[in-house]
C-alpha cells in the first residue's frame, strides 16, 4: 500500500510539473505587457513551485513541509549568491539554463514571491499528495 501511495503521489507531482514547467519557461520569453514582472516575480514564484515538485516527485515519501522549507531556503540562498560575480559563476550564468537556475541580479522584491510560491506549493502538495499515517507526517 505504501508503494502504491508513493507511485500515486509521484504521478500527481509529475502532473503539476507538466503544467508549471512550460509556464516557467514561457515566463522567460514573454514580451507583452508586464513582461518584466512576469519574467522576474512570476518566474520566481514558479521557480519555487517547480523545485518543490521536482523533489517530491523524486522522493515522494519526504515530508512536504520539509521539502517546501528546504526549497524556500535554497532559493533564498541562491538569491544572495546573485550578489557574487566571480568569473566561473558568470560563465555558468551566460547560458540560458545557468541564468534560469542561478539568476544574475539580486532583488529584495523577489523574496515575497518565493514565500508565496512556497506556500502555494505546500498547499497544492497537501491537496494532491495526501500523507501516509506515519507519525512524522501527521504533524504537517
């Protein structure tokens, strides 16, 4: 039964990723009204949601709360790394993937979108991937 639950939760996480991934990529190419906001802030929201569901898809038995907090902290750390511009990071950032993962410009205004993305991801994860009966999972 536990294996089935993990497989079901993984499938649901992959379904969320099937929606979030193209939206996140499209946010980087959108050029209409509000394109700066879409690329930066909406993109930051989707970035957090994406990574929460990547981790939950890979490790469906992990605590949704722990994963969400870890992703929110990692995303915040990456935001601060954007203040650092050594040559090796600049080479990584010069590619689309490197720039999409690491970013390049620090902005305090990104943090609220990371927080809202984490809250949304957690809420969706609780809705679509119900926890098992283990004591460690009932407290989330």
